[in-house]
C-alpha cells in the first residue's frame, strides 16, 4: 500500500513538473503573441483616426416618388433598373372621373365661346380676345403634346417605339411650352393696358369655363406620377389595383442617380473633432472582403442624433449618439445601393 502511495506521489510530481515546464516554454510564445497583437492594435489606432459604419447610396440619395392624391393604381410604367428622365411617366392612376370632368368642361367652353363670338368687340377688346384665345389654344395643345409624349415613352420602354419618335415627341412638348410662355406674357401685357375695356358678360363666362377646364386638366395631370429627376429606378412598389395615397408607408417608386455613389456613415460623436471636410477615407464593403474603395468626406452634419445603422445598438442597449457624414467615392466599382460598409478615416487629411 505504501509502495502504491509513493508511486502515485512520484507520478503526480513528475506530471506537475512537466506541466510547469510546458507552461514555462509556452509563456514567451503567449507573451509574444500578445505583444504582437498589441503592436498591431497600436498601429491600427495610429493608422485610422475613426471607423464608422455606413451604407452605400446614390449621389442623389433616395428619391421617394409617391402620389399626390388618393386614387387606384392603373399601371406601373417602369421596372427596377429602368433609366428615366425628368417628366417621364412612372405610374398611372385611374382617371375616369377626371376625363369625364374634362369632357364636360370642354363642352361648356365651346358653348361660351360661340356666345362670345356673336358679340363684336372694340379694337382694344379684340386684342385681348386674340391673346386669350392664343393662351387657350396653347393649353389645349400642351395637353395633347403631353399625352403624345407619354405614349411615346411607354412605347419606347416596351421596345415598340424608336428613339427618334421619342425625341420628336419631347421636342414638340418643349416647343408648345415655350409658345405658351410667350403668349401668356403677351396676355399679361394686354391686361395691364388701362385703355382696354373690361370684359363683357359673355367674355367673363367664357373665361370662367376655361378656368374650369384648366382645373380639370390639372387634376388629371396629378393622376400621372412623373420622375422628378434623371436617374435609375431602384424599386417599384406600385401594383395595379392597389390604392395610392400621399400618406402611404412605401413610395410608389424609388429613384436614384447611380452615376456616382457615396456612403452615408454614422460617426460616433466622440470622434466628431477628428473628422474634416475633404478628409481621405477607405471604404470597406461587407459584401467584398479585402476590397477597399477610396473616397473623401464631402459633408458633415451639424446635428448630433441617435444612431440608426450602428451595430453597437444591437449589442448594447445604451444610447449611441452619432454625426452623419457623407463620403463621396472616387469610383463605385462593384458596389450597389444599400450595401453595408465600414468607413476608415485617415489622419493625413487635407485641412480646409
């Protein structure tokens, strides 16, 4: 029994000595690894003044296009990826009631115009009539040219129309607008002449009927949702049959100018003093590990606010306040709108 105990003690001592030796041998290795990590960390701290999370967006930001009135959606005239120009139709809403109102107003205008023309005007009143008729004719031509342009755009997107036809429709619409502007200026000049007699009752009734027609046409125009900028369709939420409304949670169409990209970063307010306009940065997209895209700071918000994209909010329930910073990218590369990216701010920024 004593022999067994001695054997166990010797075995334990041998094992302990071996373990101590192994730990002694590994100690420098662990210490070296820790020192190396500290040196790397120290280099990183010296190399970057601040690091902030962000998202890639178009140079124009997200342009949310919605309806200005409540109406059923008839057609979505674009799809994601389509290129659009200002004024081009994106979504068409139901306009049955508006067209009926226009038809009624047109009948009233025709009747009132016949009644007015039965009365011979003085020379000064005749000048006003001609100016009023020219404006009315231009507004009718404008509505027709706008409809022709919309049809040309839809046909071109569907591959059934030629670029030349679309260009011709666009040019015709531009000419009518210019002519209307000129005739409106001439009418204002005539109306400012104090020697021109006041309108007769028939002339006044015609003017009221025309005003009703133009109001009906303006209401119908609101039923066509148009592109406010030149850009690319990023997302289409409009579905035929659904009800469009100004208060909708989602825009009918999301647009953006992706000819250039930028990153909207959220810089911790503690790093606010380290960031300067024109400061060079490196952007590391999450989707492309090891890839860096150069950029520079183009805007620093003058407002501190709660974070939205900062992942620290998901790990820590305490509030994190940030400053929004926009970074223009030198070249978009493979990046796409909406991608997550980390922005590394370099200390050797050019001061402004």
